[in-house]
């Protein structure tokens, strides 16, 4: 680390301000991206986002299969909740299932003759 003297103080402050401005710009960019995660969808927008027909989405709502918010007679869906719902529906591979339940692997080389 460089030793600061009184003569180098203005230059050091200038560099520090540049770095702070750069950090602020990066943080401002992140804040603009995050609000998009909580977009609020109507039933039509949610159906389009999920690539489902509106009646199909209504039936999923009535069977309580999908996260929904109701205000009066209107249904609203948060994009982040829909994305999470999609992720929860992921099917595990055989190897993932084996790891989760820790099945012993069969050793086929030690078969009886």
C-alpha cells in the first residue's frame, strides 16, 4: 500500500471518488434488474408466460396447484412465484434419486455362478 503524503492527498481523493462512482453505478444497475423479478401478471399474462391456455390456468387455480393472489374477483400472479413453481416441478434423474435415498449400487461382477 502506498504511503499518502499531504501533497498526494488530492490525487488520492480523486481516485477514491472515481471508485465510489463506479461502485454506485454498478449498484444502480443491479437495482434496476431486480424489480423485474416481482412483476405482477394478470391471468392472461400468466397464461402467456407459462404457455398455457387461460382455462387451463383457471383449473390449476381452482385445484390450488399454482400460487395465486386474489383481489376481489381478479387473479394476480407474481413472476418470481411462477418461476419457483416451475422449478419445483422439475423431475429428478435416476442418479439424483439414488443419491437422495442412498441406494447401494449393485456389484454385478460378484454374481454367483
